[in-house]
C-alpha cells in the first residue's frame, strides 16, 4: 500500500490526530494536544493511506539548544502512533524519516529521542545512534510506607519506622550543609527575568543543553496541564538567582523536573534546601531522571540517591556538517564524537515532552 505524509497546521489536524490518539495512545488527551501543539513548540505529521484516511501521526517537539558554541534549533520525535492494521506497512518509518529529513536538510542541527521499547527499533532503523540510558536517581526520606507492607504489628511498625527515620536524618548530608551568609531560599510558581539571567550565566558549563529561559520554563512547567510544579530558588541578598530546582509531588513522593546552577558549590546547598523542604511536608522519597555531567551524578550519590537505569534510551540523529559548524571545526568526525560523549550533555525532564 502507498502512503503519503503531510504536515498540516496543528489546529486543522486536531480532530484527526485526537481520533488517532484515542485508538493508539490511550493516555493522551485533548489538553495535551492543545498544550504541546497549539500553545507550545510541537509540530505534527500525519500519514494517510490510499483512501486519504489518517492512519498514523507523529509530532516533533521543537527545542532550542546550545550546541557547542551556538544556539541552534533541534527536534525530538514524540507521540508516534499508527493504527494496528498498518504497523507492518512502513508508515512509522515514513513518519520518522520526515524528521530526519529536516536534519539532513539542515533545518535543525540534530534530533534527539527518548523512545519507549516499541519506538526504539524504528529510530534505530532510520539512523539514530544510542548514546546511553537516562539515569533514574531515588532518595528515600521515610520508611513508613515500606514497613507497612512488612510489619503487621502497628506498635512495632511505628517504633521501627521512628528509629530508621531518625537514623536517615542524622546520617544525611543535608544535616551538615549550612547556607552561606546572604543566601536564602524561596518557593515560587512562576518564572521571571531572574531565570533568564541564570540561564545566560550557566549555559556555558555544558556543551549541549536545552534552553532554559523564563519563557520556555513558564510554558513547560507553569502551564503544564497534567502536573503541578513548584520551584525552589536559591537567591543572594541582591535577589540574584543562584540556582533553582523544579519539582512535582504525588502521593507523598516528589519528582524533580529540572534544575540549573551557575556555580558548582551551589548544587549541594540547593539539594540540601530541597530535601529539608520535602521533610517538612513528610515526603517519603524523591526521584530524578538525568543524563549527562558526572559532577551532578556524583553529588546526587553524596546526598544518598541511588542509581538505576530508567526505561528511556537517549538517541540522536545529527547533521554532522552542522555539528562541525556549531563547534567551529573542520573535523566532522571529531564534532560527532564530542556530541556522543555523555559528559557533554545535560538532559532532565525539562527536555522531555511530558
């Protein structure tokens, strides 16, 4: 069967795409579509069969990244879905190639994907390279829920939990962290111009990092329809933003959405203030996913986070000429090798579509 690909205006495609999502992406909602594609930076492709019926779709999450020495547009494939009876006929490959063609033509410098198990083979076949796996970092704060599944006696359970929780608190690194003079913390729900200044101060720490200005953060976190995020800020006595950490909470657990800091010494204080905030709300655990700079991974370990592999592979499809241009280099292979090194990246949930 012959298939055709089109890229309609997002508002014109809404009804057809939502019908496809209803059949193939059960958890996707109209609110998600409006947030990502109508008020956000995502674009849409639709694949049609010979009768002009929409049988699949895919989005591209548009993103601006600092890639080596330049700020460049990049894209992330999202929301790939194809009707069951067409999954062996190649529509998924055609949809993915629509995005890789944009890379090949130089419209974007690279595409990066974090596919699920079903989409990963498709990305491999169109030429994506696996860089590694997103790390999942978890820190337990209280053991009450864990013990409720193991100890039936409520008095023994309470006593045991109290002893272990006290031990966790006394041995925690945050108990030894103290604020520097003139530094304070605050929790906010919106992103102002202070975040723009921090982004400009922090971006050169990393070779490849998605833009984190106030406009993007406001859309990604404050306007997210599915999750309520809050942001812990470290500020100095001139109200200058030193670091931030954005997080959500659900059923007593917290999930880090993003963080950024310009000075490495501020990361420990940021984590200490964050964990104290969670303890005040009696959270039982906190989880963060991250890929990149080993300094961050090592600091998380110091604070009692333990590491597991997540479900997400990190994959890229670059334009090697554009990578070399962004690196101001004549060596395509060296620029590509640099782009595949884990320590040159900074990826959090802020760089994932939901």
